[in-house]
């Protein structure tokens, strides 16, 4: 009886805490498969590869992956053109809720990987597949209207805006 | 007033029956949750702490397995980070500090000749909070969200930017649990020692272990607030966006290290001072003479307690502090060798010419002397800045602090368990198994950790999850890992011995060792009221100096839990006072406190809403119920 109760408690907890796992480096086959996005011919929209689902959609639900994305965003010069998301003269805003190429995670992934004709450079050769996904996850979260249950936190930098994890959390399932 | 029954003139059996009716815990499960008997809680505390020792030991074995060969595949880097953090946090916060306080909770009231610890309900509360804090840490670890930032959780690594998720919060909140538990026990022990000593036990007749626990309790009270402050500031930084540790916004990263080590270094002495008290006690009993230089020993304990607060910066020599600060803290770190050395010499003088009885507790004391002196030597080495700059964060440091912590605290503790086991359980631990376990633990320990000195000198850094085959470390690592199996076997034997002896051991009788202190003046295990009549003390070694019957005090009431309060210095009787009855509220209060603390990892509003049930529980806890205990 007691065991059953414990089990009943443990299962949801175990589910919930996938967002704390930390995959520092995916296995090489997994990393390779992460690139297999099925793209529509116009280069907008498509479907993330199967392994993304098999991994449990970590790039939007795992705080570690999101904060890695945040770090890459700073390291790879995105603020040069996109600012902290508000956009600059050289690149569009990412947090105004308007996506030139659609809001899907796989589209954002493609924007970063292959670049876009209006002046967005391609990062394919500079980042690994999982890093590209981390970036895409972070960028999508940046433009989301509601907070997620997982979020990176503030940087050790002069505060310019409230930390991401201060937004009200939303526990509804996320689209891919 | 004349209607109150007194113990004057009652004979043994009738007296015990009367005492049993007011002091005994309720039978059954409810009694288990409501008891406030310091012995029941002390036993529980000790058992739980040893459970955490075993868990932490398993983690240590996993790390040794991983490091046995280069490019080990057992653990990945992330798991390894969690494991070394959990090992350190478990051993320091859930084993070493609690177990020392637990032994104090069990023994101090017996040694000072009183019937229960002061604030016994707080004592029960303390145990539950400690248990829930330990459970929090371990359940989180099993859910893959164990902290991975080291047991010291340095910012910025543990800060909002580099430790996403809730792992570091789990660590910080576990600290809060153990702080509450430790502070509660410290306050109880100070009050018990100051106000509840048996009549006649003036400060200079107090057993050395009681002195040690008194000093420890003061160190706890003074050290813990620093880490309370630090961990709270960390949680605030992470959860509500304060900037305590953010240099870009005027915060300070080094502030964390100062606050942490202002607690963290005294913490080492919180573990070590009780161990010293155990050593003095065991040594005196087995040499059958009072400890040499009682006053010097007491002064050494007190000065270690004071100096403990003047050394913390030696953990931070490589952070680029001003030269003057480094020199000062080098000097003070070396100064602590003076009182420690004084004690060593007093022990040697006690041993001099004595024919100590070589039972297992005494063997552990000898193991302590040998190991601790070695650890102390390397301590003096790393206290000097130039050497420390070389050795910092290398395996040399790992070797050093295991020598002082295991040699300085765990060996005396194992000796103390063998020594007081008859008091705890009424039965002796097996001498034969004990000797085997001693040999394996002592030998295994040195074989595991001595090579680490050399590995450190060869440049192996701490906290690496693996190393390359080209590096010259493989041989010694393999040797150390294999020896770890011996050490583990020794601990297994010890646990097996305790388990078996508690059931089948030889019956002990009240005083199996012929020891001088008051805890041996009552039955083994003691009845819930400890002493049928409160003893009166006339020397440091009452049981040796008054070989017949001890003098006792009479005239205590029998219709409530009553004990004698005495004056702080001379222990002259001042008043009779009541001791609280059993209550379920400490347990319930601990539950609601835990809910509030764990919830506050996720939302700052928990502090607001969660404190309402805490207040309610406390009000019900203290609600006057018209029992004889409530009379002033």
C-alpha cells in the first residue's frame, strides 16, 4: 500500500524533473540526427526531426538548454543586429511577436542555420547542431507571449530588464 | 501544596513506578511521533546521520570507481558534478555536524545528571526538520536535480547566470533546514549545560565532553548566521532578481566566499571539538586516570572555539587578497596548532606510564592520534600562502582534509559509538568484529588517502571526472580505488557489528567500562527519566571518587516531569522546574515549515502564504493546556 502511494507520487515527479537533466554533449549519432529537419520548399515551416521528440523537446522545456542558448546568443554576436531582442537598424526585433518566417521552432532553427535573404547570416559552419537548437529554443522563448515553466535567469550584467524567469510561468504544453 | 506527591521516603520500586507514569512515552506509533525524550531523539538522530554516512560513502565509492582508470566510463561529467557535490554536502551537513550534535543530545543530559534536555520539544522539532532537509536533498538527487555546484556553492557558478534550473536552490534550501536543526540543538545544549547540571557539578567539575559540546554549541550559534545570510542572499539573487553577488550591479562575488567560509571554517571545528571531547573521555576511562591537565584542556577547547573564527580566509588564499590579509591569516592558521598541540601533549601525558586497556574504543583513539597528527602537519603546510598557491584545488588538499575530518572526527566517533553503545542499547559491541573493522577502516583509510597527497603533488586537480591516459596518475588512482574497497568493507563490518550486537550482544550492565562520569550511574539503557534521584556531584570523576552510593537530591514532585535547576557557575540548586510533556506539534510544525521552505524554492510568495500554517502550528504548540507542566 505504502509502496503504491510512493510510486504514485514518484511518477509525476520523475516526469516533471526531466527539465532538470543536463545533457552536456549529445551522443554523436543523436547530434547528427538533430539536423534532419523536414523543410517545406519555401524554406518556411516543416517538422523537427524525430529524435527531437524522442529527447523530450528539451530545447524549450529545459532550463539548462535555454540558458546555453542565451549564452550562445551573446557569444555569437546576435545582439549586434538584434539587440537584446528589441532589434536594431541592422536586424529585426525578435520579441515583438512578429516573425517574418513564422513562429515555429524548426523555422527559427532554419533561420539561424541557413541565414535569410534579408541580411541574416548563416551559422551552419560555426555552431554544432545541438547548439543551433539551443539558440532556436532561446530565441523562440524570447518572443513568446507567456513565460514557460523553464527559463534561464538573469545575467551577471547591469540589469536592463527583468530576468526571464520572473515572467509568469505557463504550464500548458508547448507546441514543437 | 501538601497534596503534591514528593519522592521523599519512597523506596526504589515504588519511586520508579511513579516516575514511569509521568515520564514514559505513549505506546505505539503515536508515541513514536510525539516523544520528546532526548534519548529516543538522540538515538534517531544518530541512526539517521549514519544512514547519510552510508549514502555519502556509496557516492565516494562511485567516484573512486570512475577515477580508477583514465577515461572512465561509469559516470558522465554532469553526474560526476552532482555526485561530488552530494558527497560533500551529505557528509558535512547531513552526517558530520548532525551526528556530533546527536551524540550531544543523547549524552549531555546524562552526563550532567538531569532528566531531559532543555526545550525537549524544540529538540524533537530539530530532528524532524533535519530529516526532511536530508530527504529534500536526496530525493532531488534521485530526480536528477541534485545540486552540482560543489558543497560550498561558489557564486557565480551557483548564481542565476551559470546555474539554471533549481539545482542550486535545492542546495541553498537544504542548508536552511540543517541550520534550523543545528541552531535548535545548540541552544538546547547551552541551556542544559548552564542550568540543569546536577547539584555540585560546578564548571570545573564538568566532564570534558560536556565542555566540548558547550564550546561547539557556541560556535554553532555564532557561525551559522553567516551561512543563513549567504544562502538567503543566493536564493534571492536567483529567485527575485536581487544583485547581492552581481559585480555588474554593485554586488560582490567574493562576499560569498567570505560569508561561506566565516561559517565553513568554524564548521570544521563544530565537527572536531566534540570529537576531541570523545577522545578525552575514552582516554581517561581506558587509562583509568583523570585526564592530565584538565584546566589546560578546557582552555584549549575554548581557544580553539575562538580561533576558529579567525582563520576563514585561508580557504581564499588564491583569490588575490591583499598581502597583509594573507600574512595575518597564515599566522592565525598556524596559531591553531598551539591549542591543538597542547591537547595532544595532554593526551600523551595521560597515556604516559598508564597501562591503557586496548579495547576497540581505545584503538580508535590511537588511530585518531596518528592520523590527526598527519592531517595537522599537512594543514600547517597548506596554511602557508606560497605552498597553498601551488597546492590549491589539487588532490593534496583532498588528502589533507580527509585526514583531518576522518582522522580527527570519524575515528573518535566510531570509538565513541563502541564506547557508549552499551549505554545506548544495553549490550556490548563485539570486540572481535570491532577489531577487524578497526583494522580495515584504519588501514584502508590510509591506503586510500595517502596516495592522494602524491597525486596532488603530481598535479592532479580536484573535481575532475576523468583524466587522460598520458598523465602519470593512473597507477596511484587505481591503488587508491582498490583500497577504497577495504575501507568500505571495514565500514560494512562496523555496521554489521552494531546491528548484530544491538540484538545478540552480551548484556552490559550499568557501567561496563568502570568509567567515572554520571551517565554510567544509571541503568543501560537509561529509563525515560534517566535518574530516579538526581545525583549530587563532588568531583570531576564522581563514580571513581565516591565508589559506594552517590549522594542524591530528594524532594522532587512526582505528578509532573520535574527536574532541578542550578546556578551557572557553582551549580547550587536554585529551583525545581517542570519539563514539557510529549506533543505531536513539533512534528506537525516541522512538516509545515518544510512545506514553506521547499515551496519557496519555486515562488517567493511561499514565504507569505506558507508562514500562515507555520504560525498556526506554533500557536497550537504553545497553547496552554492546564497540565501540571504549565504551572510556573
